[in-house]
C-alpha cells in the first residue's frame, strides 16, 4: 500500500490507519540556520518515510492541513532523517508550527501540534552563531558607541544583520543590540515566554547568587534554590525565610564559589554579628547581563506582581557597563513596573527611571497610576518605551506617563544637588539612559529607600543601623501577609523602535 502524503491528509490518515500523538512519539530537533532556512532532524527508528508540514508564525488552527512548507523524505542518511529548508528567512522569536508524518513497520503515524520558537541561529555544522562571538564588549566612554561590537562582530565572520536582512521593507531602527549590526524597525529583538519547566533550561538568563548591597541595602539575598520555579508557562519568584534548621542568621554565609557579585566583598560573604544579622529573607533574581543588552526599544512584560508587606518587584532595566559610575544609581535604573506589596500601597503603580539613591530626585521622574484595584491582584501588561528623546509608560495598552529629558536629566538633577549629575553632561540629553541596559527580574524586601519612615506599621527606620534587625524582629507583623508573595512573569518581549 502506498501512503503518499500528496493525498488529502484525512484520506491518508484513513488509508494508513495512522494514529495521532501518543506518549512515545519521537520529536525532531529543529534548528534555525544562519543566514537562512532551518533544519529538522529526526533520529531513525526503523522508519520507512518521514514527511514534514509547516507554517511560519501561523498555527494549524483549522485542523491538520498541508501547510505552507511541505517536504516528503523517503531516504535516511546515517541514521537520521533530515529536512533542510534553505528558503525561509527567520528571525528571533519566530515560531515554526509543524506536524510530521512517519511510517514505521508499515504503519503510518502523525505527530501533530509541534512547534519551535527561534531563540538562536546555528551554522550548518550545528554550532551556535553567537551575537558577539562570545566576547563581551569592552568598557566604553559614555558618549561614543565605538567600543561596542557593531557590524561584523567578534571573530569577524559574524553576520551584521542577524534578524532581518535590510530589504525594501526595512526601516532602520534607532535600537541597538550588543553584538549586532543594523536592526530593522519593530523587530522582536528579545523574547522569553517561559515555556520551559526547569530554570536550568532558560538559555537567555543567569540567576543571581549574591547579597544585594549599595544603595538600597534590601533585607534579602538572592539564591535561586527554592525561590525560582517555572510553572504553567510563567516564571515564579517566591520569597522564603533564610533561617532554617541548619542556617541561623548569626553565622557566616559565604557564596564564594557560586557568587555572581564582587568576590571578596559583602556581595559574596556575610557574617551575622550583633545587629548585623544575615539577610532574613531569600529571594530570586535573574538577569540577561551576559546574554542580551540593548539601547532603546519597547519592553513588554506580562506579570502578576507580588503581594505582601514590604515586598517589591524588580522588573527593571539595569546598566550593563556602569559608564557614569557604579554607586547611587549614577548610571541609572529603569523600572518597567513597581508596586509596593503592602495592602495599603498596592493601588499605586510606578514606572520610569531612578537616577539617584535618595529623595526627592530618586522618585522625581517616576510616573504613577492609581489602579481601581490592587495591581497585584491580577496579571497586567506593563510596557515601557525607551527612546533617544524620552520615555513612555503604559499599562494594559494605556499610556499613564511620558518623560521628557528637556535639556538633559542632568539639569534638573543638579538643582536637586545630585552629586553625579555633572558626569552625565558627557552624554546625550538622555544620559545616563543613553547606554546599553539589560533586563532583570527579581524580588526584593524592605531596604532603606523604597519605604518612607512614617508608613503605618513600618518596623524599621531607614537611617537606623538596626534597620534589618528591627525588620526581622517584627516578622509576625509581615510574614503572615506573604501568602501571595510570589511574582509571576508570563513573558518578556523587547521590540526595536
Ligand atoms: C495583554 O496582552 C495579551 C497578549 O499578550 C492580550 O491577550 C491581553 O488582552 C492584554 N491585556 C490587556 C488588559 O491589555
């Protein structure tokens, strides 16, 4: 009996007595090839035939049909069935929806609803095409771009246009990505849907293992164990108490071998003595510092913010090189969404830049939106547009604030006696927000700037040396409020302007 998928699919299915997906279905490997095309590889298991049906960015929502890309393969080579497509142009974030058909022992079998989202490109030999040839760009002077790797990157044989070769439709974007050349407008330059099930499977993020320190001195440390999980397609970050049967807050905690902070500094080693206890809370934080940094673009994050007293979310852009200084937020921080977890404060959403550690200028540029309900009650879409001439904040598609640098942020900052304001004059009007930034997602607790003294029930004073100890002593007032203390992130997408 012949069983050629040229026939109508349903007919073929009937003739071959095929069966639809079962547990032991083989899944092929799909790789996006540089500069064009993709490759599908299926390990042989006594198959007589392999057929591929695919669509780019279009699910097979009307049942099984033939798709835009069809290929029947009747011979295998070296134990593998390989289909190489050399025609389609893919970019990061594109999804190949496909189904396959195999024949084994004369029996036909369809494996449907498969998909592959492009997160990287490989050379024909399967080695990844790295944006910057694996090397990080050198530190640069703030007002030039020359030290970043543009155009043919790293080892010299990298593409200068990894996403969209500029065709007639390409409008050049002002967005820049470390390691890449020109980018076409509106391209999806970063996509994380958190569809994996294990943290270790996330390839675009690194988990922080360190004690956060200056300038906010939060009351937590970062460690992914027990704090970061992937559940139902979301990243979940949960705050837990540091104190356990084996760990007291009066002990030495040395993160040295795995520490992501500065070795031999309080970021990597602490000792709990007297009022200086170990951070009583452990949370998680992930970052794209070593994998994805960019300048200007639109960041979209769908998230459910954490609820609970003194918990704050970190959905931030942080400077990759601290070109304007590394203390007191001299190189800036951008908050995509910020809501304090306390019930009485959770209707106020903030977004925008933090350009110094202390008030009043710390919060002067943040935009605020009062919610009908507490923001942490549901998932919302938080968007930040970062342009060479200003910023815009949106929630659920609605603009709630725009920020204009006027004659430069340094002007207003100088009036507020911000010590590092003069350094920004080396840059553009957006300085310090005219450099490469990366994404961070995390949770922090307390600290000495995000909660004003005088807030009802606040157990510590910001300037007190016993701030963290007093916070810990009041555990019975805040810990019971943490039953919904986790932050959930559904996706993070960054588009070129
Ligand atoms: C948020 O974005 C998702 C798509 O990512 C969309 O389905 C949803 O309607 C948006 N929600 C709001 C309230 O805009």
